[in-house]
């Protein structure tokens, strides 16, 4: 009986949550106009599919998030290996980068790169946003990756070198596969945070999903409808990414059995 109740607990929590949401929805004195939302997502007339401005904003959000995710992982690996290197200068630079980025707000970093750095190098707002997100999330990824490498027993590295593997081969074939199994859940959480943090790029006039939502709300006053749709779009991206990472984690565990 206790096992059944434990298994039903998540469903009961979800049921209570949706009951509260539905009750609030019904009791809210608001003129819901969901039929007007579809035009901002897409239109399909005479066999022609035309994306709306919300869908266009969603595509920009996905582009920024995807590029920033790849770059942040690359920066994270570089910073983690620099932090673990035998060179004091590399360790100091990596430590300084991680501490400065992790202890300052992302919004301030976006403003600094867009208003201070981008005019010097003639960078677009899109590139500035990608750089800011990559550096910010890369600092967190660096610590996650570094902790994963440290947690791999030193005996694994020594055993790899004893059979003739070079340092690079030891990391690629022995250390990193074991490290990935430990840090994938944390990297998944960080990747989801990156997607949500990407909403801040709207502050530098990038017409991403959040910016388009603000634009529509200011013109139509469809406040709740638009923000509900925007939230669902972000939820779809993050859940899809979580599923992909979970599949990769299960695949990696299957290979390493």
C-alpha cells in the first residue's frame, strides 16, 4: 500500500497543481481571446504556410541557444583543462575568468559586451548575445567538467598511460567517457538554464521569443494569452533538450557496460 501511494504521489501533485491553475483561470476576471493568438504563431492559407512573428522569434531563440550551448561547452572544457594544468598562469587566468563571470549578473555582462566590446570589433547584436551567453554558461560548465575529471580515480589515468596511451589519448578514451557519465545530469540542468537565460538578450533589441511576446502584448494587450504561449514554447525547447540528453546518457551507459 505504501509503495502504491509513493508511486501515485507525483500524479497527485500534478492533479492538485492543475486544479489550482484551472480554478484561478475560471475565477480570473479577464476576457480571454485565444483565437487571436494563432495568427502570431502561423497562418496556413491556400496551401501556403506563413510563420508568425512568435514563431520567428522562437527560431531566433533556438539559434542563439544552440550556438551558445556548443560554444559554452567548448569554453568549459578549455577552462577546466586550464584549471587543472601544470602552468600557474593558465590556472590563474581560468580561475579569474570563472570567478568574475559567475559572480556578476548576466544582464550586466550582456550590456558590457554589447555597448563596450561590440563597437570596438563591430559586432552585431546577435553575435554579442551569443558571446555573452557562451562566456556566462561556459564558466558554470567549466566547474562541472572540472569536478567530473577530479572525481575519476587517478589510477585510471595511470593505467591508461601504463598501456602506452598518450596524455591526450588517455583523456579521450578513458577519462572523458567516465567523466561524462557523472556530469551529464548537471550539464543538462545548465543547458536548460542557458535556454531560459537567453530571454535576457531581448534587452539589446534582439527579436527573440521574449521580445516578440513583449511587442505583441504592447500592441494587442493579450497579456495572459501571449505569455502563456511564450512559456509553453520555452517549455517545449527545454523538455526536448532534456529528452535528448537523457537518451545520450542512457546510450553512453549502455556502451560502457
